[in-house]
C-alpha cells in the first residue's frame, strides 16, 4: 500500500517533466528569414529529386530492354537450341 502511494505521488512529477520536453523554447524557435534562403536545404531537396528522377529513368530503360529481350526469346521457335 505504501509503495502504491509513493508511486501515485511521483506520477504528476513524471507527467510534468515529460510535457516540458515538448514545449518550444525562445532560443530554439525563431522566425524564418526569407531574405536569406537556406541554400543547402534547397540544393539537397533539388539534388535528391533529380537523383531520384535519374534513377527512375534508368530503371525504366532497363525494364524496357528486358521486356524486348524476353519478347524476342518467346518468338524464337528453334528446336536445336533447347
């Protein structure tokens, strides 16, 4: 019983300590400066997008080549090959 009372007394402290972790601090939160964009972030965003598009086109071309190869194999009716 005594341990349950001690745990019940500590519970509000644990809840208030956890809620403080999600509050915004004036030292961390600042207004965005639109006069000076974050060029590193912009470059990473566009670079990642370009790399993904290049990978997509490369994979598409490989898939088309594999499709054409398999289509040619299916039309091959030679009895000496198998």
